[in-house]
C-alpha cells in the first residue's frame, strides 16, 4: 500500500512512486460542456426520468456507466504509460437526499468493477468526492446551480459527508490498488468562518476515515478551488498529501498566442514556473507531496491549437521536472479537454446536436463566458449609467448567471423530452457512443502528453 514519506509517496518496498495519469471525469460525475447536456447533472437526470420514466432512465444511465469506462479504456491507459487515475464521483450515486445514510450497492458495484480492472492492469486509483452533500461551492462542477454551499454551515450535511467516506473507506481499507482518498474537490470557503470550518472539516473527515482505515493516503485540497493554501492549517496527521489545481489561461479560457502577451501579462515558461511556485509553496514549506489533481488544455479555439499545445507541454514539463504527481483533466469527452473523443457522427452527438448548438448560441454552460452579443453592458448602463461603478461587474455576472440558469433549465426539459420515445435499442446505441472502440484518439494531444508527461511505457 502506498504511503507518504516526507515529500515522497513510496510503495511497501520503500521505492518512490510518482503518480501520473488522468481524471476520468464524466463517468460518475457528469459535466455539461463535456457531455453536451444543459444544466447540472441532477437537472439533466431529473428531466430524463420525468419524460422517459424510471425504467428507461435506469437502463440508459446504467449502460452509460458500463460503456464509458471499460477494459479497453484501462488497457489503453496502461499502454501509454499511465499509472494512476483519479475517479471523480457525485455523492448522489451512493446516497439520495430523500434517504440519507442508505447507500446504493449498484454504485459500489460499478466502482468495484473499475477498481478491479485497474488492479488487473496495475493502475492506481484515487477516489475523488467531486460533488459533496450540501455542496462545497456554488458551481456546476459540484452539481450545484448557484445555491449556497451548505457544507460549511449545516452540521447534518457534514455528518452525511463523513459517514459516506467511512462507508467507502471501510469497503476499500485493505485494497492496495487504491492510492488514496481525495476527500473534497475544489472547496470554496468564502468567509473567515467558512475557512475555519474547512480546516475543521479536514480534521474531522480524516479522523472519521482513520477510524476504519489507518492506511490509505488522504489528499487535502487548497481553498478557492484548490488554489489557495495560506489559510490551511499545517499538516495535522500522518499520511497526508496536498493537492492543487492549475488551469493555465493560455491552455483554457483565453485564445492567445503562446509564448505571447495578453492583458499586459507575458505568458511563457517563466510565468508557469512563477505560478507553480505559488501553488506548491505550502507543500515545499511542510515537505509534503504535491499532487496537481487537475489541469488540461482546451483545443476548441480555431487557429490557436498549436499555441495551446505548446503551453500545455510547458505546463506538463514544469510539473514533471518538480516530480509532482498529476492527473490531467480529462480522459474522455465530446471534444473539449480530453484525449479520447466521442465521434461527431456518433448516435449521441446526432441526438444531442440541436441542444448543443442552442447551448453555444446562448452561452449556457457557465464556464463559457458570455460575449457582448447579449448586450449586457448596454442594458445595465441604460438602467443606471452613473451608479454601477465598482459593483457593475458583480451585477453583470449575477444577471448573466441567472439568465444561463433559466436557459439551462428549459434546454434540459427539451433534451429530456427527446428521451421519451426511445426504446432500449436506441438508448443502448446512445450510450454505446462513449465506448472506447466507438471513439477517436486526439493524437496531437497524446503526442504532447507522451513527450512531456514522463509516462513510463
């Protein structure tokens, strides 16, 4: 079983192990822009159940889980040198809000299936509770559409969170292919009280896990979406590692030349080193392992792919030269951030294409910024041209988020209705679009990962 030894992670023979690989996002934690549905996962699922009924709902989503990650996927990752995957999951797979503390065996069976495949191919697994009971932020990536993050304010939510980890840790306490537990993905504690509570949560969830599993590594995330560590307590227990996320603007949100200037900032290798110094300062200070749990490159900006791949290569090279552990976001999607891509002419893409186009038209996905086609600047200036000043940006963002949420709800209903008339054969064809043999490999992206990612083939 792996364990922490100073800044290293070592195996039972005391040999250094550097964990390198992918996140398998979209499997047990679905994200709208990466799969093509509108709204949050729960909203999409609810719409399918509403119009297709429970039986068809169960059939489609069960088949989706079977197809999305299979033996061919794990064999491919082993072939290219991956030695670890991070498995994001939504608490809703295991526990219903209507029946707290009652855990779903079918979800555990799916997780066991993946763990057993990884064990067969010698690939470590890190379990990542990506969407937490009560929400750890207001964002879509914890299956939230802007509601308050109750994890920091409601003891009942925290108790459910601790108990779910106890359930999982009890189940996997003797499984040595499990590298560890990433207990909260991207928490965002925005007040002093919430920051104090985040430290308390880390102590309490660690104690809860340790009550049944004294062995596995526990990964602690920085605040503000795994970026800030200045308010975290010093390491408080044995066998802790720390995880940051590093989404470089030149790889993700902004179309720009690389190396190059944008917004009075020079984007180059020096900037990457500087930003990495800030992210891993806590780990260097306390001599603990650093795991870059998420980073990646979006290639959907026409004309900028080569620049973005150069930036991604520099980012990977920086991480590897520091011997940090890493998980690239992500392994498989519909063509944004992943090495394995659903084909454009697949049954799923043809089925969802009209909704995907409407999402693009109205900038529905919240990680895609609205441009001035919506005329928000003019609208708000007309309402109060002299009074917005420093709050203008906050008001604009709030209005935009509300409009996106309303549009997503309507589009989710539209997509849900499309499921209503499908029989099991058609539902199976939709789900099978995500099977490895029905997907394509992004060879340019893979070439960069092989060149700079220090994968052992």
